[in-house]
């Protein structure tokens, strides 16, 4: 209880109120200006309505996610929305049945979940315990799809849109059986989706309890990562004190040297399941045909390369 009392000094994961300190981050880092919002919305809507074969969501809150992710550069936000809608066409196996209720197997595994409290800077913290993956009951496709779903659910929150996401990858007990159960095609799909197709501000990726087996996996992943993402990856070995230099123990579970218990955040899972309608609605938008898909993918690769050198 003592740890939880200390943790209560931090913003909760569920916090969706843009306080004065969060507003200042939006203005200074994302160039968000209240007086410019309507103009940005109108520009995006006009571009989206002209895009062939696309049925887009034109809700202002939806568009705002992408504007924040691209620092209110309307053209960059438009390009990101196109990539967002192309992802289900490009990677149909990853986005089939993309709803929380179809991921109950992954939810019950307790591998991916957001911690109850945010970082001191307001970032949401996603904990992924890959070493706990039971490859016999959960496919790699299901595992990675659920990680993407967790990220997409989190960015519905305006505080997360502004302050971003920190990922902790706990690789304790990651073994050869795990490594041999990961198709490289799934890895490429996963990295491409998270890095290039979602309006996520990746603040940092902390890898802890990693072994030589994980090093083999990372050697396959590293060439797929942008320089920006690679610069934000921190390896801590088994040194939890190294992790604590970035994240205070008051908001971490005990097995990461923290003061909170090790149980999964059931409130997060409940919130995710209650968002079923949001994900069902997501599936009603997108490109209506694969026509010109190769041309669009070529354009997207060019846009992604240009964006890789920007700082979110």
C-alpha cells in the first residue's frame, strides 16, 4: 500500500484531462494552437474526401490524433492517415478480427498491458512480458496483433496523444522455443505497423532481462527500425537500477524493482473490452479496393523515409 500511495502522486493511465502542464507540452513540442485547429481539420477533410477509393472517418477527434502525431503538419498527417488505412490491406492476417473480444486469448495471457500510472512526463507505459508467452496456446500473430491493439486503444486518450508511449519489454525467460515461433513476416508487419502506420509518439523503449537469444531476434528487427526509433532504445540487462534512472520505482511492479504488485492491470483490460464498438467502427472505414495499392505503397515508403529524420 505504501508504494501505491506514492504512485498516486503520478497521473493515472486513465487520466484524460489536458492540464496546464500537458497543454504546454502540446504547444511547445507539437505546435498545437487552438486558433489553428479548425483550419487544420478543414484541410485534412478536403484531402481525405479527394482520395480515391477511401471511406475515411472525418471525426475531429480522430483527425486530431494524426495532427498531433505529425506536429500539425497537415500533409504529413494526411500521409499517415493513408498509411493507417492501408495497413489492413497490406497486412490482412494481422488485422483480421481486429476487435478486443476476438483477443480474449491474448488478454488472458496477461503479457501486454499498460501500467496503472504514467511517467513523470505524462507518458503511458506499456509493459510487455514476452518471456511469459505460451507458444502452444497463443500464436505469434495473436501476440503481436494484441500489442498493436493495446497501442491503438491507448492513443484514443488525448493525454497519450500528446505525451506519448513508453514501452518496457521484459525478456525474462525468453527462450529458443519463443524465438523459433516468430515468423520474420510477422515481425516485419508488426514493426511497420507500429513505426509507420499508427499515430503514436514513441518516447522510449526499455529492454530488460534480455539474453543472447533475444540478441538474435533484435539483429533481425534492428534493420527494420528507423534511426529515430533506434536512438530511443535502452538496454538494461538485469539491472533494474538502470531502468530506474528513466522510470521511478514508485510506478513499476515489484519484479522490475518497483513498489507496485506484479498483477496485470485489470482496469486496462476492462477498458479495452468496453471499447469493442470503437474497433468495430474502425473496420467500417478504409480503402474499398486494392486498386493502385502498389503505387500508394511506393508513395508511402518515400514519405516514411522523409519522416524518419524528424523528431516527434
